[in-house]
C-alpha cells in the first residue's frame, strides 16, 4: 500500500473521528480529538488493512511561544544585529489555540507502513486517556511525557517521573521553564541526606551573538602583519 492509499484507507475507516489528515513527504499524519483517542487507536490496531501493532514513540509539543521567537531566522538576513525582534515573547502569550499537542508514532510491521497521530489538548485540561491497554510499551512513553511536559494520562497505573528526580520541581520541556531550573540538589553532611534548595543563580535570557569576519574586527597585530607582507612583496 502506497502512502496515498494509506491516507484514503484511514479516511474511510475513521470517518468522522478524523479531524484532519494530510500527506507530507510521503508521511501520513492524522489529527484527532482527545475524546476519540482510545477508539481510534483500537481501530488502528484491529483493522487488518492498518494493523499498527507497534507504538514507536509518544512525545509532545509546547506551542507557547510559537511565532514569537527571539530570532526570526527564516525571514531575516544571515548577518547583522537587525535580526533581533521584539522581546515581548518572554511575557505570557494569551491564545485561544491549544498550547500542547501530543504526538503518537505508529508502525505496522505486517503492512510496512507508518503513521503519525496528533491530539490537541485543551489549555485548561491537560489530560489524555492512557493507551497502555492497547500498547503496553506506552507505559514508559507516557511517564516521559508527564515528566517533561506535565501532561497527565488517565488510568495509567504508575504515572510518576522517569527522567528527573522524584523531588524535581516543574517540567523541563515546557517553553516557560527557566533555563537554569528552579531547585538545586546537594548533599548535606549535617543532615546526612540529599536536600533541595532554590537555585541561587540569577535568571537571564541567552541571546545569540553574531561574529563578523571583516576588517573592523581584526586586531591591530594582524593588520600590521598584513601591511608588512604587502611592503615586502
């Protein structure tokens, strides 16, 4: 089955449950609503023409500052400080669009097909149904998304952090998470245990630096060497 045929098959089998489907670079991406997740996943597994029996990965995207980047590299010139744009992106950006999107990557071994599935989350309800009942491997993937993005998975039997420490505060992959973190850990010899304390480093925003390779930035020593070589010639 070619990707175009897979796209048509998904549209036929999912029907109204499919919010949107697209084919980009021979990769099929489908978009569904959060309340349809379990039913859609079961169809993707059970239908023989699909048979997406393997869950490759689950990840998420935080669109908090999307379109408000510090450096607009796609539309700006490659050189010069004129690339800098308005820094208002550091403030909370209010938007009626979903901030978080959860992405599922699926593989059909028998049909040699892949599909990407995205699910939008309401800003005031960061919770999805757990798919561990369909793919057992989702256990660790969902814990990772919870740990790094703070998204909850309903009916997950062991939803706890998996990459950061148990006492870690916040979720590192959120766009508003500070670059140097919020707490630091050290061993207290008096208490004879590990303690957590607020980070004492000053919060700051890192801004890329443009280095120009022209005569204005060459040191005088190099200029003198060039002049000497020219005179000898």
